């Protein structure tokens, strides 16, 4: 069996819980890149980077740093799956990153927040774990890492979901209908 993806990734900044992710994989030696906009040696560091440094050194198999759009696409392509550790939020933080990864045929492990429940279908396109639960996140990561065919199956379903529900043509059609309805409503008034 061919194993797809030699690493995992996590992407974005808003409402992310990277401390939980690092704790979950600290001793797993699974390569991970956190594409979170900053780098470890910039002058102004995000609070989560400071917190991780206070907890001890960040293991060498975990890298952190900004990726441009081309690099981000390559990161998704190289990764076996996306991990989206979230803080509790009522908004849909992380949706863009989740949909980008799914469009690349990647399954997603995501914290089950109030705001993140409309994209991932449990066991079909991804997996949910409780917010801040290091052990549950670790178990989900190990499951998908050790069952690459399952990660690939869910990734194919994720891609299908994006094609059927979030394709550019669907978005354009929705905007066009809204514009036509607005013009018609204005014309009538």
C-alpha cells in the first residue's frame, strides 16, 4: 500500500489552539508544519508562540512559519491530513483553511466548537475532537496516521463535498441570483 503524505499540517491564526496540538504530537515524531502567519524569530510573537516557548522547546519535527499561497498549496499536497485545533468559538473560524484542505483531497481533524459544525461530516470527511483535549487529539492523529487508507478515503469524500457544495460556479450562481433579486426588488419599488 502506498502511503500518501509524509507529514501533517495545521493552518491559520484566528482562534487556533496550537498549544494542544504541540502537546498531542510532542513525542510522536510525526513531522508537522504550523502555517500560522508568523515565524519563531520575529520581533512580535503571537501569544501562543510565547506560551509554547515557556512550556519548553518546540520539538524539531514541528516547524512554524508563514506560507504564501503557492507554498500553502504544496503544504496541503504533502500532508496526509489537516489538523485544526480550535479554541471554543461560536463563529466559523477555520472554515477557509478546512475547505482549502478538503479541496486538495485531505481529511480534517477539527476541535468540535459551536461555530465549526457545518463543513465536516464525522467519519465521512473528517473527525471531531473535544476542544482542548490533548489525548483525544493525539488518538485521532494516531488513528489517521496509522490508517492512511482511511485518511485517503475521507479525503476523497472531502473533495467530493467541496465540489458539490463549495465550487466556484455555485458561488457565482448564488451571487448572480442575489444581484438579480436585488435589482428586481429595486425596480419594483
